[in-house]
C-alpha cells in the first residue's frame, strides 16, 4: 500500500502512515485468528470449563493453547516467507472450499435438501421460535422507552455491512497479493476468482449456521465455547455421527478442523507478511535508511518484526478470547475501511489529492475507528466486554464503520484542500499504469 500512496506524494511521511495503518489492521485481524485457534484447540483436546487438562484448569489450558499455536504459526511465517505463505494459502483454499461444500451437502441431506425445514428446526431449537428467523434478536433490538438506543441498534447492522463491504478492499494481506502478479490482467483474473469463491463460501455459511443451531443446539455450542467460535466443527461431528456413526463423526470433525487450521494459518501468514514487510520496506528502508538498505537487511528486519507482531497479537488474544471471532474480524474490516480505503481511492482517482490529504485520511480514519471501538460496549459497559467491571462506553454500537468511514474520507478531503501541494503529471502517469498495466511487468521483475 505504501508504494501506491507514495508514488505521487512525499515518501517518508506517507510510508510511515501506511506502515502504522497496516500494523494496526493486521493486529486486529490477527486477534481473531489467535482466538479462533485457541477455541479449536480446546475443542479437539476436550478442554471443558470446570475440568483440568494436564494438571491445568480449563482457562489456563486455553491460554497455553493460544500461546503455543500462535508461536508455531508466527515461527512458520518467519521461516517460510512469501513462498511458504503462498503454498499454505493454496492448500487452505482447496481444503476449506471442499470441506465446507461437503459439510453443506451432508447437512442439507439430513433434511432432504429442504432449506425451509432446516430453518424451521433451527428456529425451534433456538427457543425463540419464529423470532429466530426475523430481525431483532441480534441487530435492531428494540429497547422499551429508549428510541435513540433502538435507532442505534438498527444502524449497527448497516455499520457492520459497510465495514465488510468496504473493508475488504483495504485489508493489507489482500492488497499485497496484487503486487505478486506479473501484470494487470492476472490481477483482474485473481479478483474474479476471489469474488466467486468468497461468494460461494458465504452462501454455504448460511446453511452451516442454521445447521449448527438445529442439530448441535445453542446450549451445546456455548458450553464448549461461550462466544460460539466452535459451532462449525461441532456441527461436523454431529452430522458425521448422524450419517455414518461415531467414526464418521470423528473423521468429519478432523476434516473441518484441518480446514479451520489451514484457514487460520493462511490468514496469519498473509497478515504477518504484509505487516512485517511494510515495516521493513516502508518504514525501515524508505524512512530510516532513506532507501539505502539492502535486500538482506530488509529480510532480517521483516523477520524480527514478524515475531514482534505475532507476540503482540498473542498477548492481546489472551484477553480477547471471550469475544466472538466473526466480530473481531468485523473490527479489522472497519479499521481497514476507515483508514486505508479512502486514501487508496482518492490517490487513484483524484488528481488534486496530496500528501497532507493522505496523512489526514489514514490517521483520521485510524484514530476514529480504534477510538470509537475503545469507547464502545466492546471494551466496557457490557457483560462480554474486555473490561467487564468498567463502564466508560459512550459510543452506543460495537461496529464503528458507519461513523469512522465518513470521518476518514472527510479528513482526507479536508487535509487535501488545506495544502497547496499538487502533481498532476504523476497522477496522469499513475492513471495510465492503473488502467493499462503499462510498466507493471517491469516493476514486478525489478
């Protein structure tokens, strides 16, 4: 991302901002992966609340699981580099799509491929009846006597959707992939494949979610993990046992668990590579060394940064293990949508855009998103908050994108107009490269 933004602007301040934003987004996303890995380890090893495992109580064992798995994954990325990351992402895609498709088909087969019957059973098992299939249980909750909070509850879903739609285009481990293709045609082909695979997977998760609610049940899911992070593996075991007995259940559980681990490792690898290389290339080489660092120096700094970023994510994950993984992912998307996307779009399509606008957009969106999350029910003021005993939450919804994305865009525009800097010639050159791919192959080889 730093290469794109700094192409027509002052190198050092823009690359510093890009590195800061990349690391913050990556750490938020890494949190979700580490928490998910810990929950999966607890399920596979049979670590249950109130019981002991290898002489440790359940909570300590879960923390140890997060630390061990996090260290293994970070070490793998540090030693494997981009080539190892690429291979694990290929393996992940095959295992995840095939495992999800198999589990979807088997779940639907238990209901004669009648999605309506599956949804009906899910509603009945939820103890909420028809309300389970209608808005208002999770989002849009109506609070008696408080129309303002009711309004915020309804806007929370819009805020989440905004983060998921816009944040994808600003995620560091997605952006870095566009710099590993030989030409613009390959980049566009990759996007089309990505859209197809991601869209198909999202449709399958609908079946898996209703299947977990109907066949596993809310009590069994929350008994294993209060945040519901192990619903899919539990569904795999239940469906396998229904189709072919205990052995089939264990085999299907192993398959889905391997898909989950592959997905976690793949995402961790991409995030750590993106953030550590940004620190090494954008900050160390371009800012501290003035572009004079050798390739070997950059690699060494990137490896040190990878271990440091992994360690930070592991420590934070220990405190965030009670949060839902999907929600943590949404937070990362919100930060990416607020800090990265506005500056990238304006850099590509607005010739007046300049260094001041880029810095204001990145830092403004970053501070807005992280600040609103800090003062939201995620951190304090609710039962499942990171600090349950405190209450300094004044922002009413957990998902900040509805406010932070417009703020990030506004900061970028205002910052641009406050500065007289402009370089229309470089913008014209950038447009030619972006639209035709001219010069991209030469840059890739270099």
